[in-house]
C-alpha cells in the first residue's frame, strides 16, 4: 500500500499536541527531554488515515534552523511519510528565510545525504544556533561532542546587478 492509497495530512502541532509528539518519539526510541512547543520551535505531525504516524520539529535561530525529533512509527515506514515530513520542514525553513538547516544524527547520515545534507562541525552548530533547546541541552549535558552534525544550505536567490543609468 502506498501513500496514494491512504489519507495523509501533515499539520502544524499545537501546544495540546505535545503529548502526541512525546508518544511518537518514545515509540520510536528517540529522546524527549528538550522537546518543547514554546516560541522558537515548530513541530508538525503526520496523520495517516486519521492517526498520528510521524513527526518532525524545527528549532529556529537567526537565518538557521535545526531539524530535530524526526520520527515515523515502524509500521508506517518505507511509504514516503518521512520524506514528506523532511520536505515540509525544509520548505518552512526556506520560507522563514533560513540560509542553513542543521541536525544531529550519528546513525542516519545516509538518509540525510539524500536531502543534500553534508557533514558539519559542532562549532558550526553552536555558533549558528546557541539558544535552541537541543543545542543548549547538548552543551549542558555534554552529549553534543558525541554526535555527528549535518547541515543543508538552502537556496538563496542572488541579488541581481543593477543596470547602470545611461
């Protein structure tokens, strides 16, 4: 069965959806400690046939965002749901004017490469997004140096040269 045979809806999470996001993350083995729907964080939930099946979050900085908490329930994988969530997050980051999107992933680098992510450094993400919940958590708890950092440069239109006046 493909996504075209099912009803999928990707919706922006509201504060009341926090327990749904935490449940999805726990059911997929991901950490939930710094997950928040406070200002500066946006999450989306993918509902498949009316049931929450996946989620993704963006923590916003200045001209950069951090993808985090990307999860799809195991029974719902390999149907394009994760791809739809990632593309939605990248589109939102682009629309808000971000130049770069970062993420942490020690185990899924090949997956993120499909979307144009390349390795980056901890120093880069600390400089670009020092006030985001996940980066702050990583610095305070010391796990940030154990993770691999990835980045994706978003298309930014180049200013057109101004024609000289005759």
